[in-house]
């Protein structure tokens, strides 16, 4: 099960469509209350941290960098001159400090990096290798910010690029911007597959204007192919000739009458098919050809047409940004959601998705569980030690919890390196450690929640009881409605169900090896 959650504003033009598609396919999502629709540019995820673009600094105190001037860039493959400046979000806490998302897996870090989400693709090639594609406009903006902070200094593209390699790792690739953002010129359809806008479909009278753009797009195709991607050239955007004439071919985003580029790819948790959600269009020929191309590559297109607008009105929104611009992805740790409003989302998904047990899956789940338990134990140990200095009144309680963590780490060493199917024994060992604590012990609350989530992935029949336990155990413990012994018995019962299932299953012969 993927831990990626799709984020979008409840004021998004496409919220009705996103609700419908994501609910239908049981995909995780979170609707936020922000009135700013363009969540793609709020934050991006690095290897170890989630970077929020809201750092307060002298050169990011206003909403845009325009106050300090801008960096004019003339490129020979674009028909006009673009004014490049980063859109900053200083002093803007946004939704990421809300209690709903306190279970983000990564450390949160405020950043004034100029990279906007529309200029970033985090993608995997056909062989599973991860790349981060960044639009070159981000480097232009980084240079402008650097020169503002260090007037007269020298900075090379390599120095700027090294900053992003520290965030994303070594596989950072710079891609020429044929449009304002990369996601207006190309679409990441599924692992290993991009569709690149074919600018040769521009009306004949403007071909000479876009001649170098067409050549550059072919260079991008070769670049992606060299990285291990399949690239399909397809006219993702259909332009209005009169508007192109009016804008002299420069602001071509505003001349688009049918644009299918700016979408997101998801995998259905119902039938595991690959899907691509994008804007609706009244150009039936364009839609039909796009559907054909995706179908030939095993992807089903979904068109946003449940928003109360006509296809023409839906396309008109694209002058400010499309469906991908109004969504983003965030990584959530499902073991840590019990105290958040996201809990109900994970509960409903797990109850409806029937997990087919298998030896390899069981082994992976067990490994994740003990890894999380070990991580929690170390974190809690550090927390106790930081709180203990100078507090002799709590010596006994400190010693008790120190022993709890010590034995929990020993338990991890005992089970984590081998596949164990006697889950009742594991639960007894864990509970015998954590039950030494006080009635509202945070160790108890966290570990019981982890156990409940762990078993829910192993056996469908264990899910109902366990998620009811996960939902109610905190309130029950604090109000002493349901004694700890009852919760203990529920967990042991579910553990015995899992043991019984595996002992009676066709995998019995394999299990005997362990």
C-alpha cells in the first residue's frame, strides 16, 4: 500500500472530480482548507525532508521576488523573452503545521529554494531508477536570488545544481523549459513513460516562430530516452490561431483551447490499473486521440467533468494552471496516524481493500513493524534522557521506562532478523513490556496503535476489531471505560486468528522452515 496522500484545497476548481475519482479507486487523499489553490508550489519532498517554501529571509519577505526586480532570460529556442522570478511564500505557515498532518514521515524544513512543484518531476524509469527532473527556470531564479543576497558574486550552474543534489540525491537532471513550468509541456503518465507535447502541431503560419522550440523538444525526447524512459510525441495542447496572433506567439499558454498535459497519475487500489486524471475538453477529436494513445500503453484517462463547469470553462482555468497545479503529494506514515483526523481515511481504505496474504508480504510487513518499533524506542529513549536531567523526583518512573525501552530493543533484535509467524507469542512479549507503565503511558498508546495497524495488513478478518481498537483505545484508557486487560485480550485474539490462518494455509510447508 502506498503511503502517498494526494493533497488539494477544498476550494480547488476540480475538488468534485478529485473526490469522485479518489473515492472510487480508494486512493488516499486529504482536502485542506487553504483558499490558495496552487498547492503544487507549496512544498516538495526530498530524500529525507519535506521542504516548505515559506522561509523568512531578507530576499523572500514579500509574496514575489518582483519587489527586488527580476532576472530577464533570453533563450534562442523560445519565441520571446520571459521574465523569470521565483514565487516565494515568506511567513506562510500554510497547512503543514495543522494537526491533520503531524504524521508526515519526513522532517519539515522551511526553505527559500526557488523550485516550484510545476518545475519538478519525481519519476522512475522503466528499470525502477528514480530521477528528479528540474526545469532550467528554477536555476535562473536561484541565480537571481543568490545575486540579490551576494551582489557581485560569481555562481556557476554547477554550484546551484549541487544545492538540489543535496536535497534529491545525485540523479538530478535539468530539462529546458519550453513553457513556464515543465508540467505544461510534458506529462508523466506512469513509471517509465512520458508524453511530450509535439510543438510541430502549431498552426502552419506559426511554424517558423516555433522552429527552434520543435528542435529543442526533440532534444528533450532524446534526453529522456537516454535516461531509460519511453517518450511519446503527441500534441497535448491545441492552440487558437487568433490568440496566437494577438500574443505574437509569446504567451501561448493563454492561446490554448484544449490542454491535456497538466494531469496526475495514480494507481487504483480497487483493480490496480494505471490511471491519468486530467482536464476535460470539448475537443472530442483531441480527447479521442489522447485516450487511444494512453490505452495503447495500459493507462486509463479520467477527465475532470464533475465540477459544474462546461469543458470550455474547465479549459479556461488552465490560463492560471491545471489539475496538477492544484494537487500535490505528501508521504504519511500509517503507523502514526491514530491521533490525527487522517486516521479515518486509512481505516476506511483498509477495511474495504481485501489483502491477499502471502509469505513475502508477511515477511515485509513484519520487517517494517520491527523497524518502526526500533525507531520509536530510540526516539523515546532520547526524549526521556533529555527530560531527565535535574528531575530526581521522577527517578523511579524514569528507571521503569528506561527498562521498558531496553527490553523493547532486545525484542526487536530477537524477532526483526527472522520471519516469525507465532504472532500471539510476539504480542505477549510486547505487552508484557509495555504494561509495566502507567495507565496512560505514551509507550502503551503508540505501540498498541502500531500493533493494530500491523495486524490489519496481515489478515482481512482481523481488521474490524483491530481498527475499532485503534480508534477507541486512547479515549477508553483515559476515561477508564475499557480496561487495559480487555484491549490486551482483543489483540491476543487477533494474533491467534493470524496464527491459525497461516498454519492452515497452503503456505504451511514453507512456514515450517522457519
